[in-house]
C-alpha cells in the first residue's frame, strides 16, 4: 500500500510541476475575471460531476470569501438550480442544461468559466457556443487533450494529464489560485 501511495503522490507532484506551462494562461484568466468584475459583470461557472462541485465551490469563494472578509464578488454556478436543470434536461435534453440557463442570465462581457476534464462534454460545449453568441468571454479548464473547447474559448488552461482524477486535482487548485488573485486585487495588497 505504501508503494501505491508514494507513486500517487509522485504523480500529483509531477503534474503540479508541469503546470508551469500554464502560468501565462492562468494569469490571463485571472485578469479577464478582474476586468469583468471591474465593469460590473459576473463570473458564471459550469461543469458536470466533480467539475460541477468545483463550479459551486469556486462561485462560493467569490461570493462569500476566499481568505478575506469582504464584500461579495458577482459569481454564480449553473449547477445549483435543480429545478432548472431537470426541467431543461426533461424538455430539451441534458446537452442544453447550461446553455439555456446562460441564455437567461448571461450578458455581454460576463465571463463563462467552463470546466470539463475531457474537453468533450456537449453540455459545456453548447454553453460555450451560447457564450460566444452573446459576447460572453470564455475561460475553459480541461485536460491534456486539445479539444473543441480550445477552439471556442478565449483562454484554455490545459492541465498536463489525461487522468480524470489528476485533472480534477489541478482544476480545483487553479480555481483556488485564481480566486485568491482576484480577491487580493479587489480587497488585498495589489501586486
């Protein structure tokens, strides 16, 4: 068992070291969010499964707090309204659960923060297409695969793994990092 644990921890450590390749995209993503919030727009998160949990978590970090007690920053996750999700899935199909909500609440210069470990999720890709049509900027987080999300997004952060569990570990760390940068910009010591 100790060997399995050591191998896993080594894989995690190597993945995070290899995230250096994404420093520029992470910086661009944080700046895009800051610019959107400065202009009284909102950050809209979406994802499926573990990425849905990450979406909710990150929206809560912006609305509630990351580290500092401060005023809320405008953010929402499209994964939390079970009535909307189930009605849209029932009436239009699951592939429309985020795009329909985005059509209802999104506005030009908002930011869609779309998370998909595979980069192939139809519900996420459809939301990105709607964002493009509305003038909503798109930040995508995915794995090592280059996918349709790369083509349709303003910024794509490709994590250096093909394994869902390791992709998710990096996604939440990247999201936490961005939330900290954003919070610090508005309420902490600016760098």
